[in-house]
């Protein structure tokens, strides 16, 4: 099973504060497992903008992303408008990236593959 498929089938583990976030090298290594996603300049956030044919498709994607995020108790920042939905994951408690963020990115990617 590839890392991409493995992440998609994992569940988020509760993240307590005080943990060390991934450093830039770790985040860049994990990035290959979530096609289409990008790191911000400081490698502390994971972002992807999905494009759609209209507003309703973008809104539906935002809602489905919210549903799986709530189920995993790991919540992104989501913004959407006509033809786009932007999703940003990072772990608020540690101020950076954790494996959970990549798990969620893989799950959101699976929504568009279905």
C-alpha cells in the first residue's frame, strides 16, 4: 500500500499541546503523499485550492470536507466561492504541521477522486 493510500485510511490521533511540529524537511517529504497540496513559505500550513464548474459544487465540497473533518475532530480553515474551495490544514495546538494534517489532506483528496 502506498503512503498516499495508507494516509487516506488512517484516523487522526488526538494531538496534545507541547509537541514539536514537523520541520520543513519532514513536511516536504510528506508532501509527495498528498498530490495537489502545497506548503506555505514557512512549511507550517498545508493548502489546496480545488476548482469546480460552479458555486454549488464548491459549496458541496466545503460541506463534505467539513463533515469528514468533524468526524476526525481535526478542522481546517475552509473558504469557498464561485468555482473554488480552498482548504488549509495545520495543527493549531502546536502552531505547525503534524501527521494528522497529511491524513486529512489525503482524505479530502479522496473526496475528489470518488
